[in-house]
């Protein structure tokens, strides 16, 4: 994106959506993220009636911050990374800063627009974005060195859907990294991933403490 295109995108988003600008310390990096000020502003009755869709993407969840810190430590030069459920783009921006060629996907077009902006402003690079519904997973995304996701297992049906999405997009010698705070579909995800030949090679539990928030985030690293 050119500087003029970045400015135009920021202007369009801030005119249409009430936003906040937050700075997150990711290791020794600072990532400045434009994001919706309140996800409740974005709730649409018609979306919920159609498929019980809620704008969870608009919040910057602890699992996303933990995943971003892990991605920060990776060498992305010459490698590709797919994010399933990019939200406002914290992990995607961090991955782009780490040198990855990033493809960010989400179920909401607004999430993709925020991600485009945040990657461009932080990494001065473009991220490929794609609107993706896991129930109808596209077959033309290609395969990636890394497939990552954070806090995507909050509905029971998402366990097998996320496992299938990873199976369809991960290279033979690639690695998937999932950050999860103990959501309902975690066990189903691990079971279905195992059935697909995706085995957990490392499981790490990390505390997240900030103000009143107390969570334990599990990082699952999977390979074929």
C-alpha cells in the first residue's frame, strides 16, 4: 500500500467505527494497533440471527498477545505464515515485522481492513488478506510454513473445523501454533488434529496477568 492508501484506509475506518489506538509491548518491540474501541458497537442483530455471529475479532485477547510474543521470536525471512482469525491484526503485524510473508484471514471484512492497516503502519509491508469461513474452507489458499491462531476454539464445532483448516493449509514440514486459554473445543481440536496426522510436539502453559485479568494460555505446537 502507498502512504496515501494507508492514510485513506485509516480515515475510512475511523469515520465509520469508533476506534482506539493501543501500544503493545511484544518482546522488545512496540506494536501500535488501531482497533475498535468497543466490540459491542459492532453487534448486528441480523448477523446473529443468520449464524450467531458476534464480533469477537474486535477485542485484543490475551491469547493473541501471547501468540504474538511467540511469533516475535521466529525468523520469518523467506517463510510464509497464515493466520486463522486475524482480528485487528496484532499477530499479523508482529509476523510481518519478523519477516514473514503474511496471509491474514477472518470471517469479518472489517477485521481484514484493520489488519491491512496495522501491518502497513507497523511493518511498512503489505499483508495478503482473505475472507474465510471455516465451514466452507477455500481450497486455493495454498500451503504455508506456519499456520497460527489464537483463541479460536470457543465454540464446540470449531475444534474439527480448525483442525481441518490447518490440515488443508500447512506444508508437509510446516508447523502450526495455537494459543488457547482453555476453551470448550480444545480437546476436540487436539483429537481431530491427531486423526489427521498432526501431532503436538510441544505444549507450553504461560501465565497472563494484567490488572484483573488472570489467565493461563496454552501454546500448542503441531507438526505432521
